[in-house]
C-alpha cells in the first residue's frame, strides 16, 4: 500500500484537488516498508490510501491535540517522526461543522500526537516562581503557548517533578532571561514536545 511522507501529504492535501488517502489504523509491517522505502526522511505516520472528503480543502480547520494551528505551523511538523504521531484523521464538512461550528465549514484535520506524560499539566501546578508564571500567562494570553510549555533550563529540558523542583529552587532572583523559542526551531529540535511552546530559561 502506497506510503506518503508529510511533505507529499501537505502538497496533496492543500494544493491538489486530486483525492489522496489517509489511514486511521496502522500496522507495523506497513511502517517497516515505509521506513525502508524512504530512509532518512521524516514521516508523520503511516498513511494508507483512503479518499479524503470532497468538502475538505485548503481552508480546512487544523487541530493539533485539540488546539487550532495555522497552515504555517502545520507545515512545521515536517521534522516529526512517525512514532510521534498517533493518528491523523480528516473530517468531512458535515461532521466538522457539527463539532466545531462555522470554523469547520471547510472540513477539519485532526492530528493526535503521542503525549509525553512527564510534561502534563499536573507537573506545572506547583510552580511558584512569579517571574516565570507571569511570562507563561502573558504568552498564553497571546496564543503563543499553552499553560504547560516545555521549559529548557540552561539548555536542559525539564520533565516531571524536576519542573517544579528546579524552577522553584531558582527563585525570581535566580532567573536571568526567559525567551520564547520560535516554532520552526522548536519543532526541529524538540519534536512533538514543542507543541505547547518552548521557553528557554537562563539562570544568573
């Protein structure tokens, strides 16, 4: 069965009216065949041949783990490996409108990534560093990150309990700079872990 890498999927999905095909279920044999055929290429998943809804077009709503993203951000998902994507599902106009109202009038593309549980919201609830919390709230209000961005302290990504332990131990006076990593670079370096945004924190 024909396998398609993400770059071809983007072209086919948004630039052509020719029907292409997506898979909602994946076999390990298919994945091995795809990997052998396109070694060195990034894959978004194992995509089988199944016609897209005719109402699906370049203006379709795109959701990454339930969060709306732009077509530009969608194209930045190229570096993601197949193992980082759990499912890619295209919804026809009728179903998309039922679920998302007017936003779904051109269809919807649902991208479900594999989630790193050590970056789940519960590991951020104990943060008391007001300087960082204010920065997160500011960027979240602008739609640039979610409330649980990947925190990279002095070049080291924090996960699980070390998020609260390391950040709270710094205190406000221990933080030198907090910068938002641009999405293109964030996806290229951290893969799907960058979907909630990436904050680079330098200590003094």
